[in-house]
C-alpha cells in the first residue's frame, strides 16, 4: 500500500496548520484511508516550538467532534525529503518554504488556500472564535479537495 506524507505549515503551528492537520486526519479517518497517510504540521519559527495550540482552536474542534492534542513543532530540514506534500497556509509561507528548499527536496510545495473550491478568501491567521470557525470551514473544503485527488471522500 502506498503511504503518502503531508505536512501543513504556518508561522506558528498553534492554529492554522494545526487545524489543517486535525481536519485532514479526521476526514481521512472518516473516509477509511487514514492508514494511507502520514499527517503532521509544523511552524516556520523555532521560537514557538513546543507551544500548545490555541484554546479557541480546541473549542472549535471539540464542537465538531475532532480530537487533537499536540504541541507545535519546528520545520526540519529532513522534512523536505521525508514528506511528499508541503502545504503553506498562505503565499508568504509558500514563498519562504520554496526559498529554503534544499537540493534534495522531494516535497511538492503548495499553497493550501488554492485547494478551496470556493477560493473566495485568503486564509488569514484567525484571531477570534468567528474567524477561527470561518477558517475551519475553509479548511474542511481544502482538505476534502486534496483527499479527493486520491480517494473519493464524502465527509
């Protein structure tokens, strides 16, 4: 069985990339294909490594019956070789990831928001419950669109 590896990345890994990881895991699990994926998320900054995820983030996930408990981790040089897909949460993340990519990079570096079939809004760093819930909805669309490239998903 082919195992694909996806890494969601943003500046701090305490809301956007962590939520993308949690939602992707949840959708893959519900579709019965989680065993075909290695899913993780990371921060671009070593300064926030080990921080817990945002409390509002946990409330939104809990309301949607999604479990997630992980501290932020920093992007590692080896991630460029170990993962098949990198998703930056915005264009700045993608530009940074591409600029730091080593010669041995195998990860396809993509802009997460471009997966959104509605593609109406830029993914912003959510700062309150309303914006975090809006991001959750956008994240669900993006994760489903990505999963549908490999599996038929009805989540």
